[in-house]
C-alpha cells in the first residue's frame, strides 16, 4: 500500500491579540528592506548586505512562497494587529515530514524590539504547529552570543540540548564600518508538544496575549 502524507503547510494566517502572522505581500517590500539592513540582522543572519529592494522583491515574490509550496517549511510576516506594521518574520524550515519535525528561525525589526513580539509570534506558531499540524518537534538554533534569540527560546519553554561547535558564520563590524565573517557555536534548543503545557498561562500572567486563533 502506498503511503500518502501531506508535504506542504497550508497557506495560513495566525492571529494573537496583538499580532497577525500572514504571508508576505508586495506592500511589505520597503519595510522588509529596512528591517533586513538592521545591524543585528546583518550580524546574526546570512542575508545579503547591504540588503536591497531587489533582494526583498525576490524574497517576497519567489523565495518565501517557494518555501511552502516546495515543502521545506513556511514563511510568515509578523505584523501589528492595530497598525498592520511589519514587525518581524517567523520561518519554519528544514522540515522533515516523516518525523514531523521542523526548525524555527525569527527576526524582529529594530523598531519593534522590547515588546515581546518575537516570543509571542514564535509561541503562536509552535502552538499551531503542534495542535493543528500534529508535529512532534520544533528545533531552534541560536548563535552562542545572540542572547536576545536565546531568551526567546527560553521564554517559550524550549530545552537546551547542546552545542554545535563552530557551526555558524556570524558577522562582526570592523573599524572601517565594514563587516567581517567570524565562526561561532550554535546552541540547539528543542520544543515538544508537552513542553507547551502551562507555558500559555505563564505568558498570560506576564502580560502576553493569547494564541488561539488561526484560519
């Protein structure tokens, strides 16, 4: 008997009380370009630098949609519910449909940091992934010195599993204003469905929104 399984995520939007996570749109190009040129994004990701409007157009029109349609994961633009302003990205990638495991990556715009948006959006995606898509494992990998990203992993209840030594190339700013590649370790975190028990209540007590509405 031939086994058939779903190998793409649905074209979905996920809502919390403060945020809407949705596919990227043409109108996001300018805000996305500005966000990806931020120094923290340049330092901790592998995106081109400088990041041009043409890079953003390629991402929004071709690269991001293909992540879903070709079965690798899904890319969601994180926007404020009230203002519709782009405040970040959550991406699921390297998806293994046999083991029902995937990896989360996230970026927050500099103008939106300190609001808990990264934690809120990643947790919302995790809940959707486990409850609606029936996945069994979510993995996060954070550069050794990227404490902000590590705090997100901790706040959503992830467990640190170990270190991949010398596994990533980050970038550091040079005296002349340029950027130089540096090797760094990656901390591996995992989140399982049972790890989410009580996390929502804890987040609500801390003033975060609820994460129950997706369509």
